[in-house]
C-alpha cells in the first residue's frame, strides 16, 4: 500500500484506493472496500 501511495504522490495526485476482493471483481461490483490513507503533517 505504501508503494501505491508514494507513486500517486510523486505523480501529483490526491488519492483514495479502493480494494476489491476477487469475487467483487468477477461480479462487477460497483465498489470494493475503501481504504483511506491519511497522514498528519
């Protein structure tokens, strides 16, 4: 997850990452579970 966060930050994005199970992907589910990455500065 940290690698994804770093890549998005370097590309200049504000971001949220949706994590889906294989079953959700196969079912074409609208969304997976949302993982919100927050960091105090």
